[in-house]
C-alpha cells in the first residue's frame, strides 16, 4: 500500500523537471523499504512458476509476484519507472555477493543468475503492467474484463511512478467514468447496446471497485459518475447479500465513509425525480404560452435537435392540456409505479424531454416539443453539476 498516494497524483501532469524527479526519488526510496523484499528464502519452496509469456531468456532481473516469476529487463523498467531506476541504481552493500550486478543493492538471492525482486503486488496486476510496458497499453471497451487490466496498470503505474502510463490508463477509464454529461450519455449508450443483446446484469465493472480504485490511486474525478451509477440501485438490491444479481456489486467492500456518502447522495438523487416532475409542470408552461425563440444546447443523442426553436405555439390551449397529461403520466410512472429509471434522474429528465418530441412524426406542435427538450437538457446539466454535492465529494 502506498504511504504517500497524493504525491504521485500531484506529480501526474507535472513536467519532468529535476525538482519533480528529486521529489519522486525521495518518495520512492521511502517506498522501497516497504514495497519490495528481495529474498532467497522464497526459492527454497518450489511452488513458484514462470510466467508463460513474460519470461525473456536474456532478461536481467526476475520479479516475483505471488507465486509467479517474471524475467524481464532492468533497462526497460528503468526507462519507464523512476521507482525502478532508483532501485537499480542504489549503491551495492558489502553483503551482496560479487557476482551480482553492482547496481543491485540488497539482493540476497538469485534466479538463473539474475537478481530476484519480490514485489507485493498481484501477479495479474504485474503481468498487465509489464505487458503494457513491453507492447504498449492495449485498452478494450471498459467492460469488466478490461477493467481488470486497466485497473492493474493504473495501480502499479501509480505505485512505481510511471506517469505516462498512468495518464493513459486514466484517460481510458474516464471514458466509462466521465466528468461531463456528454461523455456520460455516450457511456450509457454503449452500455444500453450491450443490454439489448445480453442477459448479463452489467456491462461495466461494479462502481464499488471503481470508487475503491479512485481512492487508492487518488483520482477523485472518477468518483461522481461511479457514485451516481451505484445510487441507481435500490437499497434492497444494494444490501441484500442473497440477491445474486447484485452481489457482484460488492457493496460491502466500500469504506464506511463512502457507504455514508452513497446513502446521502442516493437520498438527493431520489428527491430529484419528484422535483423534476414538478418543474415540468410549472416551468414548461411559460414556454408554451410565449414561445418565440429558444437556443437549443447540443444533445449528443439527438443531433437533429440542435439549433434554435423558431416559431410559436400554434395551439396553446391544447399544448397546456398536453403538458398536464404528461405530468400525470410521469407522476404515475416514476413515482407511483416506480418503473425503470425511477432512481435515475438523468434518465427520467431525458425521457420527459422526449415525451412531446418535435422530431416525432405528426407532432402537433413542434415548437412546444422543442421547448420541452430545451427544458430537459437544462435540467440534466443542472443535475449533473449537482452530483458531486449530493455525495459530498471533493471537487476534482
Ligand atoms: Zn404548442
């Protein structure tokens, strides 16, 4: 476990100046003592095995993670990682046998003539990191399997001070756990396509694992979308350990503080739905009565809706009646029947905005339809901005 996670994150975007390196060196030397054990004893047991792929016959160092041995190159590790560069360049103590490289300080054992370094990481994470270093990172579609790889890379790139790889992993994760509404909608669209063809419960990994990763590697920007995603489950689903469909969410792995944030934020999210429906009833009426021209924001899922609303309501009385009926419908659907999306105010707002869609074939009053879309788009932006506050999250 890192003792000083914050430093790595703050260094993240800093240029590679000498002061940056010297800070990192100081940090990594402290970590070296705790994170790495170089030992021969482990080789007395023969239950270790070589990694089938990450074992290079001309490698110059053997890394041991759990029971798996990786034979790799000091030069490659040093090239990317300030941590390993420092470790391999520490002065050699007198106890080290003379046959060992002079750059390797405290090695008391070897494997195939290479110094052996015992890392306290999972073999899976280390394999993901080494594959990314040797072959370049190959990221997938942010599904659960991809998350196992990317989270391993991010964890170890953070721990071993590999800034470029850390940044690339974060950039990739941010596609699924974004900080803009536009990116959230794109992410929902990807997940939605998956659910059409699959009985699986989730496309993305459990937001619990994303929250814990964000805490571990100190990336608060992943938190709002992850908390929001998690809050869309009912408490019954979140807390019922016998519910196989949601057991995989692994809510018990959340820290107490984050569980409290979830409960707080979930209450706000639920209050947002009746508040939306009330807003629809009151705030769309003036549009209908005095419609002239309203700027439409860009809506990623409905690009044809961009531009200006031109023209005015042609049948104000009928449109007022329409809205009134739609409000009744929404109240019944989301508040009384608690239908799909009832715990997801962003989804509800989008649905409400499309109820009188101007794009619909034979829409009675296109101007009012667009006005409703404008209202929904504004409400969704407002909700999105409110999310970090609901969950009492520090602003990224
Ligand atoms: Zn109208």
